[in-house]
C-alpha cells in the first residue's frame, strides 16, 4: 500500500513536470490553434496547420527503444523519459493558398501556423485580403513522453507509453483533458542468427493521443533495427514506416454566405506526411542509468533524447 | 523520495531544454467579421421600385472578443431572388447606394445573373454594373471610427417589365485585424 501511494505521488509530481512541455505548450497552442482555425473553412485550414500535424506525427513516432539487443530470456525493466523535437525549417513555414472570390484564384505563398505574417492580395477595385498570420515562432516542435519497457521473453520486449488525462483535470479547472496511450513490441531476429555480427530486431508501435474534444490522433509505426554494443556504448540504426492520423473537431465561427445553412460543426481529418524515416543513434548504459540520443531523417528531421532508469 | 526528486529534475531539465525558444501567439490573429446584409423586398405592379434598409456596422464584431486594431472591407455581394410572378427575363436599371455613396449603377442588368450571390467587384459583369472607386475607402473610413455607425442602404431603379417581385440582398464582408 505504501508503495502504491508513493507511485501515486510520483505520478502526481510527474504530472506537474510533464505539464510544462507536453501539456502547457500543446494546450497553449491548442487555444491559439482553436482561435485561429475556427475562423478558417476546412479547405483553408489544412495547408495552414499541416506542418504542425507533420511535426506532431514525426515526434510521437520517435524515441522507441533503439537497441536491437533483446535476450531470448532475461529481465528488462526500464522507465524512460523521451524528449523529441522536429526541426521547423523554411519549408514548414509557408504554403500555397487561394484567396476567396473576387480575388485572383492564382495560388499565393503565405504563412503556415509556423510562419510569419500572412500574405496580402489586392484587387483592382481597391479591396485587399490578408491570409491568416503565423502563430508559433520556433526552430523546432518539442514533445515529451514517458516510456516503460519490459521483457525479455522469447526474444521480445513490450513497450508502453501512458498518461491518464484525468490526473490533470482533477487538479486544474478548465484544463483540457490530455491523454496518451501507446503499446509496442520488439522481437529479436538475432536469436535465430546466433553468429550474426550485429543485433537485429523488428517491431511495431501503436499510440493514441488526445487533447480535450478538439484533438484526436492515432499513430502507428513498423520498424527494423540494427545495433552493435561496445562495452557501455551501443550504436543503432534502422528504417521505419509510420502513419499519423489526426482529427480536429471544432465549430466554424467564420462567416457563411447569407442563407447558407451548412453545418458549422467541422471534423477535419488530417494525415502526417512523414511516412518513411531512417534513424541513427547511440546509447550508453551506466548501471541503472541509460542515456540515448538519435536523429531521424524523413520528410522532416526529428531528434530525440532519452533518459532511462532500470535494468 | 530521492528517486522522485531525481526524476523531477530530469523531467524539468528535459522540459526546459526542449521548450526553450518556442514562442506562441507571435502575430495578431485575423478574423472574418460577421457578414452584414441589407435586405429589400420589392413588390410592385409598376416598373419603378425603391427600397431602404439599415446595416448596423457594430454587428460585424458579434463573434469577436479580441481587441480590434482595424477593420477593412474585402467584399460586397449582391443577390437578386425573384419571387413568384416575376418575368423570367426581367432586367433592371438603377443604383444601389450605401451611406449616400453610390455602390453600383446597374444598366439593363439581367436579374438571372445575380440569382446566386456574386461579388459586385467581379469585372466579368462590368457591362451591366458600374462601380464607384470611392465606395471602399469611404466604408473603410466608417469602419475606422471608434464607434461603429448604422448606415443606410437604398435601392432605386426601373425594371423592364411587370410585376416586379424581388428580394434583393446586399452583403458586406470584412476582415478584422486584432492587436
């Protein structure tokens, strides 16, 4: 019972820390995002926020255990805190958009949510239209998750990611409920290839992440890993196929043409455009302390660092 | 407890490192003002017609709670809906005035061209409509005033046939720049 209360206290403290990054920033972003996109029709909002969806998808599909070394039978219990960051480059700051009639229907380059000021277009009749301004100025989009890995049974490890949303809403009024759940497995191929010079493993991961009623996502990843250990250091690499599906649900508060009775409740389905990546990284084990860092290159570039405790 | 403190330090360090340099709400938001529509119901057995309606400019801010920096017109539309009995090939000539400024002059305008809402700035219909280049600056100046006024919209004209049974809608679209 004492152990249970201690763990519960740990979760309580952990909630506060996790708030700063995984909750405060996405939730602050959520308020800005909601205010911004509620004014946009579903056609206009897609290009504007696609880079945010891409960076979120790249982040959440990062940070899986890097080493391919999994014993046929052994004991692994490791709690990690994984920080990820997707680089936001110039390509993520602009997109091509079309102004409403009567303005020219020639697409113009304007700001995404990561960009600067929106482009302005003029009409010979003396009217002007400005696209929405960018709202987030950052060189990278961060994310942090907790991760628990257990194993090894028949050369297989199980990895879990979990954050219960009610822990936040029970303590902070009007805070959106944020929840994370992820489960994945990795299976050693090296156990079937005893003399192979490197460790090989394959795996898959499934996650869900949501913020209130506004943001729902599902992410899947399938990967192959190769690694080699040298005393305390392990170097690893791999290839990964991944998908991210995001649903934004909001009420369109922008104008409708007179007499237009279109439903203002919008459910917008978006997909992350990052589908394939190559990963390279290294880790070091210092007793019960495990540190690792890797970088992945796909449609976007993602870096992750992990701090783990356990065996 | 020591392990817990250590975990807190780790998480806080990660959070501070990764969260550094991320600025949110760096530019003011733009909003679309609520569309403002003047509606005229014309029901005449003679060819001449006229109508008057009012637009409360303040209503364009009805769904906006942010601090307003400026408001600009980006479109004005016209829709003419024929009611039962109106001749199909009816044309109209006349004008629509906004706050005593001519908005458009119409010359033998087939009402069928405006059965669906269309912008008065659509130059494809220039043979039927003549605009007033002073209108938009005038409206923008009204929208720049600290207290938004109520303005009057008038339609007057002559139709090519009778009866003249029309609903005419003039709608003002604006962008609201917040600070």
